[in-house]
C-alpha cells in the first residue's frame, strides 16, 4: 500500500526522538513555567534548595513516568488483544477490561479506608481479568461475527460502569475523591507508588515482547497455528495474562483512559509493520508519545484546573476511529 | 394439494377486511404477565415508609379513604409506579426493536448513544442551565441530547447504507464521546451540580410528578401508535437486508424510520428517569424466552417486562434499604449482572 | 396470439461490485417455466448476475427487464410479487419457528389491515406441505438439520407466491444427501407449480442434471447459453473452468457428466 516503505527501525528512532522532545516539554509545562535549561539542570545537577528543581523531580517527573508507562502499556495491551481475538477492534477500553478494573478499585476503596498500592493493583488485575473473561465468554459463540464481540464488550463495560456509579451514589464521600481519577489522570501520585507499580508494567511489556513471534503465528488462525505445532492454549493464556497485567497496572496508575489501546496499534500496524517483533515496540513508543503529548496538552490548556486526560484521548480518539471505520473494510458487516 | 395435514382448524381473527393471526398459547402467557404487573403495582403502592394494606390503597384510589393516605398514594407513590411502567415499557420495546434491527441479541438503546447522549445533555443542563432556565426543561434537554446522538450515530455510520456492524461500532464511539463530555462537565463544572447530576445519571423514578408523566405520555402515545403500525415491517427487517429487499421492503428507508422510533422512545423514557441501563437489554431477552420470537407479540411482552423490571427495581430501592430510598438504577444494574452471568453460562453451553 | 414477455431478461448489462467492474455488457433472456442455472468459476460474476436480476445491485449501464419492463422503474412491492430471492447465507432470527418464518413470506401481499387472510393461511399451509415441513411447523428453525433448514427458507419464498424464484447457491454448506434433497424439491416445484427457477450452482454436474437452460460465465461475459446436452462439451469446460475433462452421459439420468482430470494424477493405462 505504501510505495516508499520506511524501515521499521527508522520509525522507532523517530518515535524515540519525539518522546525526548515531548518529555522535555512535559517537564517544562504546568502552572509554574520552567525553562528547559532549568529542567536539564534539575535532572543533571539536582539542587534540593531550588524550588523549581524540586517540582521537576517530584510531581513533573512522576507525571512523565506515568504517562509514558501507561501510554505504552495501554497501546501494547491493545495490540495483544487484537492479536489474541484476531479482531482489529479489540482494545481494553472497548472490551470492558478498563471498566472492570475501575469497578474493582472502587469496590476496594469502599471497604478499605486507605488501601495500600498492592491491594489496589491486585484488585485492578482481578477486575480486568473478570471483565475480560466475561467478554470472551459472551462474545465468542460459534458462528458469531465481530458484532457479537463488540456488543459483548459494550454491554460488559456498561454493566461495570453502572455498578460503579451505583456504588458512588450510595457512598458519596468516595465520589469526590475518585471522580477526577476516574476520568483518567496522571496526577497525584508520589514517586514511591509509581516506582512500586513500574516493575509490574515493565514485566508485562517484557512478557509481551517475548510473545511477539508466537503472536504472528496465532494471527494466522487457530487451525494454522495448531498445524504449525503452536500450543495455542498456553499462548492465549500467556497473552491474556500480559493484557491483564498491563491494563490493570495502567488503570490503577492513571484511571480509565480510552482509545489509546485501539488506535495506536492500528497506526503502528499501518506505518511500521504488522509483524509483532516490530509492532509491539512501535506500539509502546507511539503510545508513550501519544499520552505524554495528551498530558502536555491537558496541562497547557487547562489553566488552573487541568483537563482530564481520558476526556482528551476520547475527544481525539473518537473522530479518528470514525474516520478509520468509514475508510476501512468494516463496512460490509 | 389436499392432504390429511391440511385439515386444521382455521385459527384467525377475521372481521371484514381486517385479519390477524391470534398469538396462540402466547396470549395466555401474556395475560399472566399483565396479571403479575398489576400485582406488583399494587404491592408498590402498599409499600414504603408507611405500609398500607391493599384495601386501604383501593380506598385511597377511589377517593374513599383517609386523606393522608390519599395524599401519599396519589402524590408520591402512584406517579412513581406509573412512570416506572411507562419508562420501563418504552425501553423494553425500544430494546427489542433495536435488537431486531441490528440482528443481535446484545444490542440495547444505550449502544446508539441514547443513554449517554441524554446524560451529557442533562448534565450540561444541570451544570450550566439550571440557574438560567427553569428545571422543568431538563427532560427536554435530555431528549434533545438522545435524539442528537442517535442522528449523529446514524449519519456517521451511513456510507451508501448502514450495516449492523458499522452502526454498532459508531454507536459505541459516539456513546464514548458523550460519556467523555459528561465526565468533563462533572469534573470541571460547578461543584454543587456534581452530586445531583451523578444521582440523575444512575437512573431513578424518585420525585416523579404528574407533569412528568403527562409529558412522557404525550411523547409515547404517538410513538406507540407508530410502533403498532410498523410492527410487521420490523419483523421483516430482522431477516437481513437481502431477504427484506427480496420480500419487497424498502430497506434503508424502513431502517431509518424504525431506528428513529427506537431512539425517540428510549430517549423519551430516559429523559424522565435518567439512563436505566440494561432495561432495554434484558426485557427483550426475557420476552422472547417467555413468549416466542414473533415480533408483534414479543413487543407487548417486552413492554410489560420492561415496566415490571423498573417497578421491581424501584420497589427494592424503597424497601430493601429503608429508610434510605435508593435509585432504581442500582437494582436494574444488579439484575443486569445476574442476567449476564446467566447469559454467559448459556453461551458456554452453546459453544460446546 | 399475444407474445408474453419473458419473465427475466437483461440488455447490455454492466455491473460493478465495490467499484470493480464485474459484468461486461451481458444480453440474456431466461426461458419462462424452466430451470436456468448459472455456472462458472469463482469470481466469474454468476452471483453478481443473480443479484442484479433480483434488484439487489443496481447496474452501471444497461437494464434488467422484469416481465418486459425495466425492473428499476417498478416498485419494491411489485417486484416482490413477481420474483422471490433466496440469498446465499440466510440466517433466521434466533428461535423463530418454521411457521413464523414461512408466514413472513406473505409480506408483499399484506397491509396493516390484512395480516392473516384466508389466502395467506392457504399459501403458508401449501408451502409447508410442498416442502414436507408440515410436521415441523412449530420447531425453531435453528434446531433443524441443514437440509430441513434450507427447505424452510424455500417454503418462505414459496409462500411469497411469486412466479419466478431466484436462489443463490442453495446447496452450498449442505452434504450430498441434503443437496439432492433440496434440488429435487426445486425440480418438483418447477414441474408441479410451474415456477421459473434461476439459480447459481457451483457443482457443474448437478447443474447439468437439473438445468433445462445453462448459462456459463467467464470473467463477466457469457460463454455459452442453452440446454446442457447441447452446450456442455470439453471445450466449454476448458474455457470456463480451465480444466481438462471427458464428457460422458450420466448412467442414471442421461444428462452430460463431466469427469475432470488435471496435470497431476493420470488415469491408469488400461482404461
């Protein structure tokens, strides 16, 4: 389709360079404008007495780390789901995985006053896994087309959201605390929490990369994969586990951020390569770039009160999705 | 051509040019359903902070009982029951219509952005309009939001025609966008609006007034008539485009008309009660299982079951956690969860 | 003697599918009261041709004539009363019974007032009887076997009571016994009820056995049209399917039987 194919490696380098630029912008932006020179100073020659240096290395750096990791995680989770279900419309947001994680977290905060990060993350994983399983069971009947899967995902998401809302209505104190976070936010996390979750995320990303060659085989179809000797059950289970880890960790870090897991893999597939060896790293990088950019935008335009990131990614993601839909082959259902 | 199996008693309702096929055993089941509806309605009127006996309820309704009773019944409980019935019924029929049109049993009005669209409009109204315009305009805003969403979804999905898959996907996307708008307003809007908006979002018949009911009835009457007139077309549309066209239906025109009907019915219901998610998903399923899959009869059953569901949910909200009065939407969601589990178990057996 | 126009014909028909030209200027007249079968390899345009006759696809150029008049000028209801179409993978809504399904076939004859006239009832009963499904009328369609399900769909199009029946690959996905069952039914409907049948079949030999009139297509153009006995020979099979064969007379029915062979396995020397 593309006449001049740029080598995948070049795309990765470009994305990495873009990330560096955006990272710098992210560290500069905020209610307190900090000059790039000061930022670099803060990173290299950190001086705890200078206020700006402190801001850079605490709140701003944590936001950058969160945005990067969460963006990468959601994008890779989306790519994994699309490979596993062989359906280009799969994504954690659309398939209830995010909503399930949110519900689990809300349930936990309802019963435990100040839950430790481990509990929240564990709950997120559990919720993500349950929702994902529900969608899988509901949506994959024999002779069912992609419509059924999408509808199962939508229905599961709606159910989780309804229950979440119900709980928040009953327990009104939680509502105010959680509301902002629910919409997706990179804020209000101290570095220790972030560092606590980061290893899980990185493990998930690593695991995904290891699965890459197997996913290419899986994409060829169940029968082909079996014929080529692949242990499909194990691969699917491992992929499912990776998705739960990535989506669960992402949600517990930053709330529910939609459309990243849907759009980034499509973009990466078209620009870089459909082979997972290149696709997954590309997704990670593109996802990180996207979310850092969104984060910068959210803080730059928000004034004193920032824009929830989830709203931003949806506002951008939906038009892109609809354009993709109209141009793509999904027309003839 | 005659044979032994041709001699069957001719079952038909015929009167002049008018002819209909009687629903058969389904009619009996429908009657039972309506009976159940009445029982729950009476129970709903009895229950509450101040329990009344059915006899007292009857007396209050006919104007013979104590004045305090009549007040409670006529001003507080009866409106809730009637609203639950109307809204639930509308959602049930709209859900059945959508599932038939999309040819998938997992479709629901929320999918076309009805719920989220109404919610976004309502929340916008509560946050920015409540001070400026009388709160009586809230349902109008909500219905406008629902219709706008429905139109947007259809227009965006239309590319020389509309396929169920594209419709569903566009619906999910637009619904997400509407939800994002809602979230945005909740987070950034004036703080006092947040809680009332959130409560509205959960869906409830609390505080129903006769004006609300009058307004809803004014919408639903013509829509109901339209549904009765178009029912037989819906059944054909459910066969798929090629067959429907082969049978002589103008597919695109009929689909647009029926979708508008579904969105309008669901939008009207949701504008009065807030999004009662899952009523439009569950009621058609139960209706089809109990009554059968012929559209006309199933539509009546779906309306009855939808009304029943919302009434039971409201009743539960008033009684189970007394003295708190919880929104009906919570229990509809809980029922939805139970229903889902059951659907999954069935799907499992099917796939095996 | 008045000349009744042929029920279905096309003139200079050019059709695109997904903006790819598929049919290039076809001229065909289909014989009334006979079984016509379109044959050809995949992608030759036979399904497209059938859909164009059914008015499911609009032609780029040229016209399709139904009863001598342009089909595009006639109303949907008129067309539905003149021809019925059974598409390739018809799916019934979950749980619908056979009787409910066949009833839907009466749609073009009904209006809001008249939804179950005596005529409707008689046609449905006759359709069920002719397809041998009277005993199964209250069974859900999705619990039937492949052959029974296909018969239910045929019953629905029968109830439509249109003189012309179009069927797009009615035997695909069926095992051999059910294929014969369905084709025998279609043959009987043609003989007993005088239906004009037009169908697409992918099995050349079954087409040769059941067709009165065979239309062979290749790359969107008609290669041959006529009775199988006259038209089907080795050169035709080579042109249409790119396949070598021998044509013999079917030992049971006498119709042409194609015995194909390729470049791999050769028949044994003593043949």
